[in-house]
C-alpha cells in the first residue's frame, strides 16, 4: 500500500466520495493518461484526509460502497451493457468478483 501526500487524489477528478466513519473516506478519481485513455483510481484516507493510499480498483470501476473500512462492494463496467459486482474484505487490497446465483422458483 502506498501512502504519500504527493499521491493524493485531486478533488477536481472525484467521481465518487464515500465516508465510512468520521476519519475514513474512499474516493474514486478519474483522469486522462496519454494517449487519451481514461484511468480510474480508488483512494482511501483513514486520518481525515491527511494521508491518502491508492487502493486496487476492479477493472471498469464506477462506484463503491463500504460498510466498514475493510468490507466493501463495487460496481464495474462489464462487456457490452452489463455490469460486474465485486467484493473486498481488506479495504480494497484485493477484490473478488461476485458471481450471480440463479433463483429457482
């Protein structure tokens, strides 16, 4: 995990902000990287924004929702018009894709 004020997200790039508690916040930041590719990054602060850590983001990340600083869910673009759901149990250190279950009636 990288923790460095120089790597903190730029507020102009925020596409999503979520506070988990008084000091912990996750943000999604998007920016352009040459040659015209959009990058999406996930950042976390646990000390009220003093230091930021870049976390791993599932490919195509659109939104995250953390229920605790460790457990969170993400929605990401899939193929075509589909979306994928991901879950983390370690604050975005690693993500596992959630496979849909069929419901029998």
